[in-house]
C-alpha cells in the first residue's frame, strides 16, 4: 500500500502532461487540416521526376539480355 504514495502522484503527473500536450496541439492548429494529407498523397506531382529505368541492382530488375530465373 505504501507504493500508492508514489504511483498516484506519478499517474496524475502523466495525465496532466498528456492533457497539456493535447491542449498545446489544439492551440497550435494541429487538427485544422484533417483531410489535406489524404489529398496530398494522391497528387501525382512527382511522376515527372521519377527515373525511367530502375537503379542498378534494384530488386526485381532483370538486366537486358538476361532472363528471370524461375524457382
């Protein structure tokens, strides 16, 4: 029972820290644009920057003139 003297204040302190972090996130606008990231990931703006050939040694890449081994 004497361990509760340490556990109860520790639990209260952690709860208050969590509440303070949540209030900080509300104050700084972390929840303002909930759907923006979902739409940004669907944009295809990086397609022009992609290389045409995969890099040498890329997984699944078969060099020209060779066949893929089976088995």
